[in-house]
C-alpha cells in the first residue's frame, strides 16, 4: 500500500509517543483494509485519506489534537495543540480511528448532523478496538485507556458538536462489542447504538477480517 502518513517525531518528553510510531503506521494499514473491504459504497472504497502526524500542509493553519478535513481528505494529529496533549500512544490511536470515521462518512455520501457524525465516528473507534481485542492485539489496560479518552473528551456543554460523555461512551462500547462479542445478548443494547455506522460500513465484513489483506 502506498505510504499515506507524513510524520515527525518530537523526542524529549514525547519519546514514549514517538515509540508508538510503528503502531500508528500499522493502524493506518488496518483502517485502510477496513475501508477497502467493508465500505458500503464500494465505488469510493479506495479513496484513502492522508495522515499528517506532527506535520502540516495548506489544509490546516494550526496544531490540532485531532481533526479531519473533508476538502483535502486529510487527517491531522499532533501530540499537543497548546491546550491538550496526549499522555499515551493508544490515545493517539483511538483519535486516529475516530477521525478516520469522519472520512468514511464523507466518502460514503451519507447525510448526518454534526452530532450524529461524532457518534458514528466514536462507534468507528470502538470497531477498531473491537478488532484489536478480538485478535489479541491489545490488553485490557490499553483498551481501557482508549475507552477513557472517548469518555473524558465528551462535551457536556450546550455548545459544540461533541455529544456528552455518556453518549460517547456508549458509542465506543457499541462499536467495540459489535466486533469483539457480536452475539453476546447483554451487548445488544450498546451494539444498537451504532446502527447508523452500519449504513457506512459492513460490520459483518469487519468481523470476518483476519490479519492479512486476503482474510
């Protein structure tokens, strides 16, 4: 697959985040496979985004902890944006998966309100970590860290597009369980929380994905 990440390491106090760079690259490959193999709108399945990590281009004018540009079809993530900063590489991974969710919505052509798009993107982040859990690629501690950032990043004010923490938590849990434990009767309620994502992505195909491009 063509390289689609433009990244810069920072060193110093960010050495631990730099150490996750190979994981970020592998995650981009996994997200590309999910999009290519499971996007409902197959005519757009090969419109993969470009990822800028601690780098910028003319699509953005400032650092961002995580943002997607539909005009450029570019995801931008920085270790910090002068207000927030990452403490663990898995937080970058869950944000990358969330922003990729925005890309999938964009190329699918589905019309959603800004809040609905945030919920669906949280579901997408959960799907990725459900895939990780199913294949033993993360441990419980890492999954909980990823879960935590979704919950604590919720916007509980009357302004902004992010829904409240409870909604974001349910969305992430719904995506995760839909892949890791789709037949668990106790999980059906939260799985239903991500029904809109299934207009964009065939979760059955994600459940069948192995660890290679052909399985």
